[in-house]
C-alpha cells in the first residue's frame, strides 16, 4: 500500500514514521496498521493506532482500512491495560484543528485513565435534543443509505 497522500495533502510526521524515516516506540504492526507510543503521553501507555492508508480524517478512510484498525483496537487496548495495570481508558479520535487534531493522518489514541487523574480530561457540556431531532436523524440516515 502506498504511503503518499492524495493530491493537495501534505506529508505528516506519521507518514515519516510509516516510511521508517523517523523512529517510534512500536507496539504493533501488520499490513494495514501501525501502533506506537505517543511522544507526549497523557498517561503511561498512551498509544496511537494508525492506518497505513493515508487519510487526513476518519470520514476519508476506506472501509477496508477502517476495518483493519477496528479489528486490532480491542487487542491493543487489552495489551496496554495489562502492561500498565490500568483498568480504565479512553479511545480518542480527533478530526480537524477545532477538534484538537494536530497531526493530519487518521489516528486513534488509547489513553489509560488512572486513579490519580492522569489520562484524558473531558469538558463534556451536555446539550438537549431539539424539536428537529427526528428530521436530523432521518437526514443522517438518508446520507448513510446514499453512501
Ligand atoms: P492529535 O491532537 O489527535 O492530532 O494527536 C496527535 C498526537 O501525536 C499527539 O498526542 C502527539 O503527542 C503525538 N505525536 C506527535 N509527534 C509524534 C511522534 N513523533 N511520535 C509519537 N507521537 C507523536
């Protein structure tokens, strides 16, 4: 599988890691997926799981590459828990700079959440479903059926 992004997409630091041009602390690799330790961990064991397919955001990823990542995520998560002794964790996947994405190659964070608070902090501001919920759900469902 090629490592070049589509026209207009810049290479990222993860492209260089995939190409072997930059080092990483690898924990898993197969034909479609690489996983390695995050260089600035929120907690010990913070791991990144990336498809080898070049895509900036999750919605741009092929079904095949998504399936390859999904197939190994639980196995990698179990290994991170066993290695660190953590029992709870978050899986985080950011898309777009406003959504905290800094590296524009799809990646999933596995972040142990420790009793001392280390891990992912979440400022989760609850909203309320509006009167347009049924229409919105129908619109999303229609888009899925068209894709
Ligand atoms: P995001 O904000 O979701 O784009 O996360 C990007 C993550 O990549 C951050 O948690 C960084 O610490 C991590 N990162 C950046 N460069 C490297 C690198 N060379 N090796 C490992 N992790 C990296």
